[in-house]
C-alpha cells in the first residue's frame, strides 16, 4: 500500500472505532433509538469507503481525464449501492425505520466527508 492509502486506512479505522464507541454509548443511554443493524451499517460504510478510495487513489496517479471518469463512475455506483442497501434495510427491518434512516444518513455524511477531504488533498498534490 502506498502512503495516501495507508494514511486513509488508518483515518478510516480511527473514525470507525470512534463512531462505534459513540454508537454503543447512544444505544446504552437511549435504547429506543437503538437498532440492531447499526454496527453492520458501520462496517459496510467502512469497507465500501476503503474499496472505493483504494480505486480512486490508484487512478489518481493517471491522466486527469481518466481519473475524472473513474471518479464519476465510482461515485455513481457507490451512491446506487448505498441507496439499494438503505431500501433493503427499510424493507426487511422491523425496527424503528426513522432511527435506521437517521443512522444511515449520519454514517453516509461522516464517511463521505472523510473520503472527500482525502481526495481533495490528493488532487491538490497532483496539481502541484
């Protein structure tokens, strides 16, 4: 693994652990908002983020136009996958659906912010 990939993997691991601890604490203090699939969702977001970011970091070393195409395709596929997972969870879960959507959106926003910040740094270095 190259330096940006290792750095991102460590940041992703730290973020996942922090979110896991926060989620566990929230489950203990407010059980009516707790859902059984929240840790599974957390792992899903971490793994999918690692895979997508690995692909993007690999293609960031190539020509700009190719990177842009790969970025757009991976972002669109990732969004469709996330939407399919959310719909699947909503269809097959008997738990509090509002809480499920809230957890999903929070995880989506937090992990997307980390991925975006990392890619922005890589792109800035490419231009320099």
